[in-house]
């Protein structure tokens, strides 16, 4: 083999090795780039998925958790609120509803007893003139109810005459006293008037229409048959006096 032939062969081998090296380097570079891209793509995908999942998971967890928590708290809070409401209502309404229903709470004032109702009282009228010069009729009111009641004040009184007319009786100037009646207790008030000594009086009362203090319902009582003859007309000389406890 000549020197020139050997030189050419060596050059070809060198070129082949260099080409092979370049090919290998290119292949490695492509592989590295592909791997890097894949890794980047994979990492990006995982990262994106993770972030999305995290955001989605956190959002749904927080939202559902908050909703369920709020719902649970709301469910728990509602009975408590309802209990508080019903309790307040029971305390307010019941109390309020128990005192108004019985009448005692509504009619009480400053701790005083309930006013006596007409239906709570048994009433009658009797001649109580101390002598033949002073005319007086006393009305008794006995508490037939089951609770203490107040009869304090002035009773409303009208006198009905034989001719069918009626006239109110004026109040006296006395100050009413506290008059609480326990069941079975009796209170009284009196009607005072001038006595007819002439026999010429045209006043002939037949009935006493009585309305207890602080009431609107009346009772018709008979004028006592043995009462002294009423003198004059139905004027201010006839007076009704405050209710008091019977002696």
C-alpha cells in the first residue's frame, strides 16, 4: 500500500469517527431535549394538575366544609334559637297569657287585689236606721268567690221609684278605704237620706240598682219594706257612702 493510499484511508476513518461522533452527539442532544421537554411537560402537567386539583380540592373542601359546617351550626343554632324563642315566648306569653287569662294580673295595680266582680258577690239591702230621725239603708256584699278581691271605692247607686223613674244617688265626701274581701268576707256601704215627717213626700223608692266599685254590671235589690219614709225629692240630700269592711 502506498503512502497516499494509507493517508486517504486514515482520513476516511477519521471522517467516519467524526461523523459517528456528530451523529451520537446529535442523537444525545435530541434525546436530552426530548427528555427535557417531556420532563418539563410532565412536570408542567403535574404541577398544573396539582395546582388545579389543589385549588379545586381546597375550594370544594372549604366550600363544602364551610357549607356543611354552617349547615350543621345552623341546624344546631336553630333549635337553640327556637328554644330561646319558645322559652321567651313561654315566659313572656305564658306569664303574660296566664296573668291576663285569670284576670288577676290585668286587674292588679301596685300589688292590690283584683276588683270584685258583680258575679263574685252576694248582695242584699236592709234598714239600718239607728232611730226614727235618721234614714239609712245598708247594702251588704259578701264574697262568694274563691279568691280575695277588692271592693274599695264607691258603689254606683240608682233609686227606682214606684212611678217607674229612677235617679242617681250622689256620693258622700268621705275618702274610700282599702277593702279586700277574702272568700266569705262581707263589706258594706250605706245610703243615708232625710226622713219624711210630714207624710206628704211623693218619693216612694221600690228598688236599689247597685253597681259594685270598678264594675259595670248591676244588681237590682228591693228597697227594704221597713225602711223609714224618704223625705223630699231625689236630690243631693240622699248620699251613698264608701264601701268598708263589715264589723
